[in-house]
C-alpha cells in the first residue's frame, strides 16, 4: 500500500488557487491519468478547437463544466498528493493519441503515441542504465550549446566517456553570444526545454538571461562541468583510416595548440554562426558604432541617438520595440515583409499559482507541454503543402494556408489601426510560412511610434554618418545595427572536417549544399555525428530542443549497438544517404519553401532547401527512435 502523506492547509490552498486559473485541456488529461476515467475525454467535455496559438485555457466549455473539471481536478490532485498513485501512469498508445486529439480539439494524424509516451512523467527520456563500453573508447563533443549539452547528458547517464571542447569561456552557445535588448525565444519555453529537465520558468516566452540560467542549471544538475574544456576551439578533425579513429587539432585561448584523439566525434556547433553581413558599399566607412546584433556592446548608451537597423527579421523584431523609446529616432531598413503571429502570453510573466501547479504536478506539466508541441509544431504542416489545383498560388498554397493569410492580415490591420498607410509595407505578398514566422512583441505598435521610420528602399551606400537609399534619400544616423542574421547555409564552418578519403566536408558539400542522412551522419565520415545538421530545422514549427533530443536518441542507439555487436566504426551507406535526401528534396518541391515568391535563408544559391525539414516532427521521431545497422558499413573490432 502507498503511504498516505499529510497535506497542509497552506498547500491545499495553493492547489485550489492554482486550479482555479489552470488550463482546462491540461486538467482534463491530468484527470484521465490520475483517475483512469475516460469520461473526461467524452461529451460533454469536448475541447473546442481554438484559433491562433493561444493556450485555450477555457477549452471553449461553459462555465459550469469548467467548474466541474476544476472541482474534480482538485480532488484528484490532492488524493494523488496524499500518496495514491496515478491509475494510468502509462496509458496505451491508442489512448495517448485520443487524449492528444481531445485536448487540442482536432483530429491528429497517426504516429504521435510514441512521442507522447516518452514525454509522460513516468517515461525514461534519457539513457538511465549504463552500457558496456569498450576499454579506451571516448567521445568528443564540439560545442557546449543546446545540442552539445543534450548529447552530454545522455552519454553521462550511459557511462560513455566524453569530453566537450567549447571555444568560449562559458557554455550556452547562441544564448551566451546573443545579449542584445529583447533577445529571447519565440517558442513557449515549457516546450523550448529538455524533456528530461523541466524548469520553473518565470515567463511563458523566456528572455535570454533566463535561458542562459536554464542551460547553466542543466549543466550543474547533471554534473557536466567536469567534462567541459572551455577556451578550446577545435579547428580540424581528420579521420585516421589506419587507426580507425579521429585526430582533432585544438587552439586554446592562451595561444597554445594541442592534439586529441577520439573514437567518435559529435559536432554540436550549431548553425547560428558565423555572422552574416550585408554586401553594401561603404559599410566599413561608417564612423559611429556599427555592430552585429550578436556582438551588442556592453553598456551601450542609446539615449538621444539616431539609430538605424539593417534588417527586419527575428533579431530586429526583438530589438526595435525594446529600444524605440530610448532613442531619438529609429530607422529600420526592410528588404521584405514577414508574416507575424500574435500570442496573448508573449513577453508575459507566468502567474505564481500556475508556476506552482507546473512545478508540483508532473502530469499537468507534461500535458501542457504535449499540447504546446502540437500547437507550435505539426499542426501547421498541412498548411505548407502546395495544392496544384489552388486558384491563387501566388498569395497562398491551399485553403488552410489562405485562411492563415486572412487571419494574420486581420491581425495586422487591427494593430495598425489609424495607420493604413503602413499596410502595403508590412503585409507580405508571398504565402504564410514562406519565410520564418515571427512572434509579435509589439512590432506593429512600434511602427506607429512617431520616432520610428520603416524604409523599404534598397540601401545604395553607407557613408561616415548616414545611409543612402536607391532613391537618393540620405538618412542621418549615429549608430548602425546590423540585424542580418547568420550564415546558416554553410554548415560546420567553424572547423575543417576531413573523412576517409581526405576530402573536406566543405568539398563534399560543395560549400552550401549540405546533406546528411537524418541530418546526422555523412558517408565517408565514420563515427561522426552532426547535431542541428542539414534539413533539420522545423520550419513549420516546433522546439529545437526536441529535435536535438531526437537526434541524440538516434546517436545513442548507434553507439549502444556498436558496443553490443563489437563494432569499431560505422559509416553510413551512400545509397541510404542518397535515397533519404531524394525524399527530402521531392517533399520540399511540394512545400512552401520552394515557392518562387520570396527570398529565404532556407535555400542555397541553387534554390535547394538545405535548412528546413519537410517532415512532420512525429515522422522524424519514428525515423530516429532506433538506428538500423544495415544502413551502415561496419568495421568489427580487431581481435587483440
């Protein structure tokens, strides 16, 4: 029997206060698991599908039904808290799919039960048991950002020796580097977090400092710092055919250089580097402060300054609203408009009662996250498919995509209010999702600020104190901010990787035409895994954290099978690699990112989509759940 625990009056009061304002869809799923009763996913508790990306806290239910759900949830949670186990700790796959469909209020394609099963509180989401590792086997991870830390946690739990080499003096990657005003995520941070490391977030969409704190927390929780070598940049990695391992050349912050050998290498350097600068005449001649957003100067004083931003993408959209009232004037040079989505909780703090519930009830937290994964992920996938019979393919792709256009356009009109003159500048001509969908943090309200000027004209040249556009207009400025992003097309540019033939990865990829099987392994590069590799960004939506976990789950399956089957090296078969990439390319031909109506960083100079994944997240999960050794040319360990 389970020992009954006492619950204080204060705690009862906290649960009552929290459940009174809780998310009804997540409460319904919590009730199913705690009580085992199906009636919570049957009439009259049907969740009404909500438009937009919001939490749909009421589920569209009348007040009396909401109250009934909350009363039952309070009773069930207090009973569970007192020591009674959940009746359905591990629901069947079929029931998991039913529950997801119910809590989002719409049909769900097949294949989601496996994802839900690993997301539930009682699932093992990272390797929890040690594996038998060959003597002397060691892994090197390059980079201590999101992907590198994810790989490290899994390796550590499995007992596989590893070292992380990080070129900076601290971990964090993107969130260490980007400190510009307003920097943060546009994915809900309960989704933008590892499934194995929940966190007590203060905001629905965290800002940079809290994200960095989270990554530091993960490193501390899993004792990763002892495995990280900071100020150590891997410049070269070459496969040694004779020894069957990798030799790495490192440069350290003190100027010294060292060599290191590894049996397997995990490149976790990400794609948000190096910085990308526009090719504009005179850019180097500007006499005032001129910098990329990723190199925002500390203690920069913007008060009374005429500031210009080149670019209007994700970083510009975060910076602009943040600094608009501090500057004398703000001029934004826009090359093309972006589709922007509203969210009522963007940049808002999570109420303390909800934080309490998310901290204390893992079932509620899991279903809140699972629901968000669908809403911000695969829900939009159908809207990205080209309908060959669609009557107006220039403006939208299909009926659903056209409804998105109407929804986003209505939102823009409502935000601009008395400034319809801005509509032609900010409403895109291409279909929704053609470029990265951005989250509105006050962009349109900012454009109405009399200090702000949005310029569509192409920049002709930059002088010492001004920007000249193609129509000859001179814009006098004091500070120039470059918000043109990163060179994401050229993967693994921070080091030279040479495989079995001695050819570099840059040559194999023809510089900007990166390809990999599952975005993770490349023929001719044995025991080499690239995280956040080509065709892995979920352009239709989703959490990069989850993508990282899927890749790492696959990599762990490869390594575990190597140890079990006495294999020293695995090299992806070219036929497997090529067939996979043919599917990727053919899928993309039917999707929005090959639409000719816009320029996007997703495509290389030949027009091939190299950044985004064409697959649903659930489909990619099925690809990566377990590795197949028949996809590889393997070398057995030589008898000693």
